[in-house]
C-alpha cells in the first residue's frame, strides 16, 4: 500500500477533482462546492437527486479506496474533541465565507473569481499559521 505523499498521486487526484468539477459545471451548470451541495442535499426544499449522488460519492469513494494501492492515514495526533471542534469551525467558516475550500479553491479560482481567490489565500494563510504555531510552539490540540 502506498502511504506517503507523491507528486504523481497528488497530480492524479487533482486531475480527477478538476475533471469532476468541470463535468458538473458543463453538464449541470453548477459549482462543485461540497458544503453547498451537502447543505442542499439535507434540505428537503432544495434537495435534488444529483445532490445526493454527489454526497454518496463522497462517502463511497473512501470505502472503495482499499481496492486500489492507496490508503488513507490511520493515525491522528489530535484528540477527538479537537477534530470535532475543527470540523465545526470549518463548517462555520464555510457559512461565513459563502463556500468551502473545494468551491473557492477548485472551482472559484478556475473561474477567476476575485472573492474565491481572496478566500483561498485566507484559507492557505491560516493553514500556514496554524502549522507554524503547532510545530514551533508545541501547541497540541
């Protein structure tokens, strides 16, 4: 099993994501933002079958991963509380930022959206600061 980052696996994964986002945009005229699609899927007023197909793909994909030579990381350095709080903060940020990293980073930048470019710079800057603080000040969550 391949467990380390390789440029080839990153390139392949990025190409699949970009192609899927392009297919959704061309075929359906919709942006592949996971938070927006998921929130519509769970809202009976807005749910369409393609919303649920998209969400189901997000769930089934990792379950099929063992059939390939890739695997997901199994060890986390953070507590369950930190993971849950982090997930909540990501969701809150998605609402405040009118989209998530997939919508802004993958689709928005590809459409040259200024709002998405600024949002993605903000995501990346925040990630760099958090990693720096955790590595240099031994902050554990």
